């Protein structure tokens, strides 16, 4: 069976973009692949974190994985820092990487663009993609489901795997990215030219999976549209309404064209009201399951078991890596 690996950062506010772009895919993939889904807490500390809040966020993401339908009987669900080999392999890959290739990462450039004192930019932010490469290569991963925003990191992972295989010894499986369709990229509700993000200041820019019905309603009713008043799909000219159509379609499985047809002659208000209902109904069972499991011993047991199973695979890889590099006894 081929292997899938993916990770989500425990940085709070898991939103519709994360759900439709990543988590929902995981649920489908776990039936066809041996799957590992990780809560990447070591990535989270590339920017300062409040330790108490971080721990809460880790458990939140873990509970959300399960609440959306990741099944611990089919998939390994675990916390990155519980398997020490991630850090170990991260270092070894650091030594196989180049300043130039890391400097070219657009996520690094975007995250540091507004830092006026360049000397204070965190080294962890710079080497972030190497830890991500370690996550993936550690499990001989075949397929990595992620949003298109991660494509450059996946390409770097492939480059590193090929480099080590060619210059040291054949060590790594070269993984492939599996990207969500461009249309499945969920944009900010307040500004549909920017992707929906966990960190945007305006909380009405996103719908978090745990938002209550009132907040869902407010955010959608406030969402930016345009003055034409006609419901049609046109990303360039009408990014706002097109984003809402995409969300509607992704949540219901109805093709966008059919939705557009059924709103012929109707206004944005009618459509938004229905989208509120669709969203509330889609998130209801997720929130219910989340509340059941979030503070349970079951959740802790699942993560412990996941870490043990992941560690067993990681150890084997590290043995091979160390041997091939001539490290250790
Ligand atoms: P992050 O929020 O950066 O930790 O991302 C977790 C996962 O969700 C990654 O696979 C991202 O590519 C995906 N993702 C994040 N934001 C969006 C978005 N607005 N639309 C679609 N996918 C997203
Ligand atoms: N960098 C990814 C993101 O921000 C999260 C991540 C870390 C990841 N390690 C990974 C995704 C390994 C896939 C595979 O979305």
C-alpha cells in the first residue's frame, strides 16, 4: 500500500480553507493509503508561542482531525515532537541544503517581508522547509496532500531526496505532491484576493470550524461581494461571490454551474442566507464530535498510540539514514 503523510500546524483557528483544502482530503485518502496525519508543533514554534496555548491548540487540532472523520483505526494520528526523529532528520537535511534554495522560498519571503530588522528574522522560519522535508522523507512517503501554497516546499523536499540519493546513497523515496484544485482554494471573506488564513486580524475574514451559528451568519452576511448583483462565477471579475460559490459547492458537492442556475434571478442576500444554513449544517456534526472527544482520555490514548506506531517506522528510516551517511556507531 502506498503511503500518505500530511501535517497541520497547531496554531489555532482551523478554518474552512484548512478543512476543504486539507482535512477533507485526508478523510478520503485514508481508505486507499497507509496514512499518517501529524500535528506539526515543531513548525509552530518557528514563531513565538505561548506554551499553555500551544498545548491547547495541539489537542484542538487532534480532536478536529478525528471530528472531521480521520479514523485512528485506519490512520496514524500523532504529534510531531513526540517522535524525536523529525528533529534528527531535520538536522541531517539541513546539512544537505543550500542557503540559496531556502532564500527563494516564497512563504519565507512573505512571512518576513514586514520585518524591518532583517537581523531579527528567526532562523527557524528560514529552515522551516527542511523540517517539513524531514517529516515527509522519514516515512518513505509516496504522496503528500496539501494546498497549492505548499508546492514549493514539496519541490524542495523532492530536490533534497534526489540530492541525497545521488550524492550519498539511495536513501529516500522521492514523494509527490497532491494539490487541491485551484477552485478549492478558499479565499478570505473580507478580501477575496487573499487566501483565508488562521492569522488574519479580522475574524470575519474566516469561518473557523468551531465558530457558533451566530458568528457563521455574521461572517457570511458581511462577506465582500460586488455591486453587479448577479450571481455568476467569475474569479477575475467577481472574486467575492465566486469564492462563496466555491464554498457552497465544496460543502454540498453540488457543481458550481448547478448552483448558479438555481439562483437565476435571485440576489446575493438570498444566496448568502442559504450558504449560512449550508455552513451551519455542515459544521454542526463536526462541533458535536469535537466536544465529545476534546477533553477525553480517548484522545490522549489515540495520540500516544499514534506516536508509537509512527516512531517504529521512523526508527527504521533513521537507521538506514545514519548508516548511509556514516553516522553513529
Ligand atoms: P496551515 O493553515 O498553513 O497550517 O495549512 C494547513 C493545510 O491547509 C495546508 O495543507 C494548507 O495548504 C491548507 N490551507 C490553508 N489555508 C487554505 C485555504 N485558504 N484554502 C485551501 N487550503 C488551505
Ligand atoms: N507547512 C505545512 C503548512 O503550513 C504544514 C506541514 C508541515 C506539512 N510538515 C508537513 C504538510 C509535511 C505536509 C507534509 O501547511
